[in-house]
C-alpha cells in the first residue's frame, strides 16, 4: 500500500535545495478554499464511499484492535473495511497462511527477499483475545474454530451487518511474486482459486489448533489487489516485473472477477473486487486504464507518498498534493511534463494522458482518492520565507515508537502538539495541501482543511469516494477519520462547470456533461415527444424502492416510473440520483406507446439498437435516439448521451 515504516527507496525528485520562487502565495491555515476544477468531465456528486484499511499488525505495538472500530465509532461510518495484507507463496504461487516475520528494520528495504514466505497467521486466527479487547466483550475460548483478528471480524460484522470486509493481497512488502502468478492462464487460475478457497470459502490450514474446512467462511466479501507495481521497478527491491505485466494485470483481475461471479452464481452471494491503484504517470502508464475498471467494484488511487524522507536532503515537498504547485521543484516525470499530484493521477485514469500513452477510460464513479493518516517529514529545514516548504533538509525527521522508529514517518497520534497546533500549521493554496513546520522539522500530511479540499475535489469530479490509510494512525478521537467521513458525506459548496467542447451544440441542456453531445431531450434529431427510455410510465410490477432496505446486486425495484437493477450491494442510494450509479435504469415500466431507441429524423440507423441490459465492450457500435454511438470501454446500462462517464462517443446522426 504505502512504503513501510522503514527507510524507503529513492523516488524521482529534483536534487538539492531550491529557493522559493518570488510571488508564491503561502498563507496560514485560515486561507480561503479555492473552488476545485473539473478534470474528469463527470457531473458533480454528493456523498461517496468511505473505505479504510485495518492493518493486521496493529494489535501488537499499537494495541489497536478491531474493538476500537466499535468503541471509537468507526465501523458504523464505513462502507468497506479492508484487512491487510496476505502474501503470495513463493514456491507454489498460491495464497497461503504461515507465521514468519519479514526481514526486520533496517535491513528489510535492502533485502530483496524480505517478504519471501512471510505472514502472520497467528494474528489472523490463532491469537486469543481477552474480554477487554474483544468486540463482543467475550474472551476467546480454547475450543473455538478460529480466534485472532478473523474472529474479531466475525463479531464486528454481527454488530454492523452493512459493513463489507475485503481481504487485501500484496502491499509494499508482499508484491514480489504477483508478476509470476499473473504470467499465464494456468497460473492465474491456480492463484485465484487458492485465494477463494482459503479466504472466501474459509478453508484455512489447520495451525496451532485452529483453522480447518470452512472456519473462515463468510468473513470476507471479496479481495483488494495491491500489486506494487505491475511492469515497474518502483516497488520493493527484488520484486519481479516484466513488460507483460500490463496485460497480465488486467487478466488477473478478470480471473478474480470470473471466479467470484461463478461462486456467486452457485450460492447467491455477491462478491466484491477492488484494487489499490498507483499514483504517478510513471506507474499508471503500465496499466490498461481503459480495461481494468470493468472488473472492479471500485479502485483506490493511492494519492499519497508522492514525496518523503527517502529524498533525504530535500527539497521538502507535499506527500499528497491535490494539484501541482507551479513552484514545485520536482523534476517532471519523463517523457512528459507532469509532476505528481492527485489531480494528475485522476486525470490519467479517467481522461488519459497522451504524453505517457495512458488511454484513460477508468469510470470516474468507481475511482476513489486516498487520504493518509500519517505524515512524511524532514529535519534541519530552514524557513526560507515559506515556512520550510521546498527547502533543503539535513535528513528525514526523527521517527517514533508506534510507527517503528523509522525516520521520516510518524502517525497522526505521534505528532500531537504539531499537526493540531495552528501556530505550526500552514496552507499551500496552489497545491491545496497542508503542511506543518516548527522551525526545525517539516511534516507533510492532512488536516481539516486539506481533508475538506479532498472531499470537494472528489465531489466536483464525480469520483466514487475516499479511501483512508490507515486506521491505527489515528488518535483516540479519530479526528482525521471523522473529518473525512463528514466531508465525504457532504457536497462541494461550488464546482466550476466542466469544460465544453467547441463542437457542443448551443442548445445542449444544462445537464450535459460537457463532452460535446447534447442530452437526448435536446438532440436536434430527436422527436420532441420521444422518450429516451421508451414508454410512458405505466404500472410497475417490481417492488417499490425503499430507502432503508439493503439490496444485493441483481435486486430489481421500481422507482419514479422506471424499473431499476442493483449493480452491487446498496442501501439508501436513490435510483437515478446517486454518485455511485449503483442502479441500472432498465427503462420505464411501460403501459403506453414506446419510442424506438433509434428513432429520430436523421435517417435510418444501420447499427443495432442500444439495449440497456446488454454488456458492450469498448469499440461496440450501437444506435440510439437517431444517432450512432461507439463505446469507449466496457459498459452496461449507461444511456448513450445521458450518463455521467461519457462512455459513449456520439458519431453523429444516422
């Protein structure tokens, strides 16, 4: 997920000190928030997914338990909890469980075999919890099938039945063998089947008197794939990678989706699949951004760790900027001119970036942005007229015990008195990023203002929500978590209109997404009386949608004269009016004359008529509302000319 709590590898950055350019506007934390720009072209949203990681090892030094998610009010505010991480067996190339430590600090980063064969099945299902640290207040018994974190997850899900828990595979230290498991159809099938058998069907290996067939069944709703990084040398020293990873990564996700769907068909349960996605054009260019989204429930862009103590002498910089600061001293990512920021990351995934041959095409409403609960820092930093920003340093800032005494990184809870002190808090309005400076140490990370800016950005760009890493970094009041949840649940005060294509019709409706195609009701070739969905709203036979009911994927409801099918689990998301587009519009309930999908006055359409229930691959051509349309990527249920992702290119009237 992120660089571990140890000395990290060097990353691309300008070397040496860079003086702050004249005219850079830096103010205190009371500075006004700038309105975020729209990068994706998707319509603005409100609300969104709340996703957070719980680290397997947090129960040790930090004494942070799954019980804390209950007592600190965290679990009930999340949509997804991701439990991290499980490893890949280096010999069999399967999922596995064992108890073996990774190479400890400081040698781990210089050891290419640091994670080989490592894992913590003791924490997963063999560690007994007393009543004081158990979710349900009951001590584990010796004759239970499983104990440990897995049993605590069972208890947490009983208290919070709407919470979905995913299992994360890989991460920074455990990504070495992903390239091998993804290399062939046979290796992909073997790996995915083993993971489903062990962690979805729950057939844990018997170890320490615990585990066995079915003992972990029902805990996990699916998987989070955290491969750092496909086709790229930027991961942990010793990681395997090749140019073939770009396609094989897509095929690995496809295999997970296929096998999970097959299991779903056999038992009626719905399974999720997400991925931790890299930031930085140098890593995104090694992904098929236009193909992977179709297999994922959501994708979490790791929009942090852009700069840190591995750049040991500076210049200091933001670890999670939303935008590029014009004075950012970072060397642009070759061969283009871009630098690291959340906005450049989102743009690459959704809209594409031709400088790096990135096609874009990832659905905006499936993409989340990351919010780190830890900080990257330097020491020996002069003020330089900018409160330490973009200045040289003598080295990484001193670490602290809970985060492993690794220089250059600390948790939120280890920086009280600094990150919650207005006198040490500063704001970069160009980057929309907070930073903290006490005259010697410079820390980059989040505060209330930067979290609000992130939420505004994701809402204005029609993104899926926010991913938080990691929960054990928090203070007992869960300050940053609660700020994030509150802001994600809201909406942006203002968003600029998406840029309009020069060819856009002047008669396009106000609801146009800015892609140059009018909405169906404003199309000059459409009959004024024709309905895009066909029908006049007759009697609906499906049960009426109820806001308090939880619906699984595939559930069919009626709402506002239309029939709708849920794409995945949902509760409280209004059909046709929610940021996640969780409901597919199957059309009006009928009962009256219906218009042909390809009706209009622009001539006869030769392409097959668009059908809401048909799945189309990228490049598919259909006719709808008197126009011909070409799919940009995989799609189902997205109305040509009237969907937030602009998945269909309008090829003109027939």
